[in-house]
C-alpha cells in the first residue's frame, strides 16, 4: 500500500509539473503575439495621426483613442511645442496586458503643404 501511494504521488507530481511547463511555454508564445498586436495598434495610431495632419496642417491633439481590432491605441499629436516647427506623434498601442509605444516626427512645409516623415521609432514605456 505505501508503495502504491508513493508511486501515485510521483505520477501526480510529474503530471502537475508537465502541465505547468506547457502552460508557461504557451503563455510566452501568446505574450509575443499580443506584443506584436500592440505594436501594430501603435503603428495604426501613427498612420491615423498622419492622415489627420495631411487633412489639416495645423492638427494637434492632447490625446485620443483609436480602436484597432482587439487593441487600443492612444495617440498624442504635438505641433511646435514638443519639437520646434514640427509635429510629434506619440502612439501607445495596447492589447490586454501588452503595451508598445511609437514616436514619429513629421515636418510640414508651410508653403506647399507637403508632409515628410523625418523619423519613426519605438520608444520604451
């Protein structure tokens, strides 16, 4: 009887350990997917702000939300205050617990209205 209990305990312990390992491996892959979706949401926020700047050369906003699939993007557009003479776009994309942030600097020619992207980079949160 004690041998059966000992063997049964070992089998249960190995099963629980296997389930935990499988769970954590699954979560790491799921987390990477969520992080990529958050980056896509942040990119969508930058694209939306660029469209708004193209339509209105003086566009500036203290922050607005954009829904992208199952993610959200919070976009802030500064004109002349963050970067002198330029627009700065900061978009934070989030999906569940993952967040990614992108910053873009845009130059708008006052005479022609031409919009040029000077830089787009991911910044740390």
